[in-house]
C-alpha cells in the first residue's frame, strides 16, 4: 500500500478528515485488473470462503505466512515458527519462543479499535498446549486476543481486550472482559470475536456464544506509522532479540486466521465453524451431521437503522424428523412474533439479541440467537472536495458499492 499514487493519498486524507475510512465510502471489486487510483487492497475472490468480499486479512498458513486477502504479509521475527499440517489442519506452530510480525508501522487498515471504525470480526482455529499467558494476535496500540493462565492443568482462558498503551497517546479507553471463557488443552478450538469499539464485543467458541457485552467502552484512536507492531504468537517487545519467553509468547498452533470488515452474524460464525470442522475446504453449504433440529435466522437489511423495517426469515431451519410446525420470535425489545417469516421495526438505536425457537412435529425444540446493532438514522452528508462523480470515474470500470447517503439518496450499485 506504500506505492499508492498522490491522487489516492489526497482522497484518503479528505475522507479521514470527515471521519470515513476507504471502506466506509466505497468498496470495490476490480474487473480484469487492479484499481490503482483508489488504492484498495486486493480482496480474496474465493467464492467458497464465507463473506470473502469482506475479508480485510486472511492468513491460511498453508504454504507460507502471506495474507491472501489484503496483502498484510507476516514474516518470522523471532525464533522459528513452523508451518505444519496437524490433525489435517494447516497451521503455524509456536513453541513459546517464536513470533510472526505482520507490520512494524504502517497497515493503518488494521488499526481496528478507533472510535469511529465500526465493527470488525476475527475468526481462527487455535490448539493450546500450555495453560499460561500468551498472545495470539496483537495490535500494539489497539487490542489483543490472548490466552490467560488458569489454575487447571487441562484448560486455558481466552480473552479479548483493548489496550491503553501507550500512556502518552490521546483518544484511548481500555477495556477488559468481565469474564474469561476457558478451553481445553491439546485439541483444536474455533474462536470468533466480533467487536465494535465503544459499542459491543462478542465471543464464540466452537460455534457457541460464550461472552457478550453490548455496552463495551474501549477504544484506541492512536495510530503510528513508524513503530506500531502487529504480531501473531508474541507480545511486542521491541527488537526481535528482546522478545523472549517472558513477554507473552504463545505455546500452541494457529490456523486459518481471518479478519473481516463488519459484523459476522451468529449464523455465519456457526457456518464457518461447521464447514471448517469437517475439512480444510470451506463451503458455503451448511452441513448438519447431528441429525438434530436446527434453527437458523436470516434477516435484511444487514445493517438496519432506527425506524427501518427488518425482515426476518427462518426458512433455512431444518429438522430430520418431518417438518417444523412452530416458529417463535423474540426481538429483544419486548416484542414477539410467530411464523416462518416476520417483520419488525426497532424504535431505538443500540444492540438487540433476537431469539428464534422452532419446534418440529415430534416435539423437538431448537433455539438460536442473532445479535443486531440498530444504527441511528443517517442524515444527508455533504462531501466537498470528494464528489461522487470523480469517485466513480476513478474506479475505471470496477464494480462498487456506495455505503453512505449522498444528497438525501442512498446509492447501492454493483
């Protein structure tokens, strides 16, 4: 991203002044080539990856440390992290004295906990080998996902937090989870973390919701282009030779690490978990091998606002025993409904947990939840110096989605 042309840099500076990121204003998919003028990082085009077009970064650890989605490539910064296939899963192995550095400075796109950043989602597989403190992923002035030592020899805690370092930086507010979910050692676990700075954080383990806080207050607006470390497998410790085992080095294996723009729904988390539990080839088809009734929530629009009608659909729910005879909805604001489909309008902004319960003709019951963040109505936005016409022209034939309101009319073109 360092070789972007001056026009792109000027556009991005204007956007930053208005509080936008590149992805807020325009999301592009190049047709037959790379878009040079806008300077958007290449996005994985693999149709078999869940929400591939929303990937900011994806380290599959199949045959190297490269980011196949956003170009944020990692490299060995300490020790000798090993690539291996373990129990059929491609992974990188950290033995307590290793580290991968994604960046030392730069990569502003991965500054994920700024107060106006919006939701982001982390998805990865983890095989812990020790019950000790270690770093899975960290942005030194932003956030980290880490292991926490427990009193048990058979399990380790998993925690997400927003850091308050450095102490001299403005625009920061630390956050720590009030509870620490635990996982067993010496087996693979799927971890999903969805966070929106100063709004909410949710954690899933092996497809199940284990932590939710709809009143998270944690942010870090500080960004440095010259020294901030982004690492996997170890906490920042200055020069590589100074890292060592006393600075949060990880003991275990990490596989298929993804970072998404936006909020993965609970059904999407379940989909990734089920798909990648079975083999290494992701599929957009959910396969239920349990023989049990399954409740599934789908809804539109994906980013609802106050006063906007939201359509809920449970038609993807399944039962092996005949047919589903009852659907019950609870929208989390005191209102309920019944039926395979339902609509609801939320009158206030904030986080809501929508619950669906289904019953089949043999009396089996399944319940699932979906977390929604209802935004305030967006008003018309004037963008002097950054006209929509010039933006479209600069795309040079690429597909695009305008995700903001311009002149009172919402544009949504592809």
